[in-house]
C-alpha cells in the first residue's frame, strides 16, 4: 500500500508541476508573440492583462493533462519494474 501511495503522490505532484510550467509557458508565448497567440487560439482577449490571464488558464489546464498522462505512463512502467524485482526477491 505504501509503495502505490508514493507513486500516486509522485503522479499528482508531476501533474501539478506540469500545470504550473504549462501556465508559465503559455503566458510567455502570449507576452512575447501576442499576434501569433491570437491567431493560434480561439477567443483570445485584446487587452494584454486579460490575455495573460487567459493564457495562464489555458496553459495550466493543458499542462496537467499532457504532463499527467506522461507521468502515469512513466510511473506505471517504473511501478511494474519495481514489482517484478520484489517478486524475484521473494522467490516468485
């Protein structure tokens, strides 16, 4: 139980971290290339401050979705490898 809880905590932490990184990347893109950002995404406001808030929300939603998926895949592979190692140690 403790092993799986650690993996679940790591997945949640990675997803939250990816959300923060995604929001920061989106804000950086919106501030550095506002014309591109307005063409690439639907409904982007014209006001710069509002556009940055819009970018933060969009990036902080996409970050955990993509990063969480990647974290689940990686953690599943690592968990399976650790599980197999433990079974071999137990003689199974």
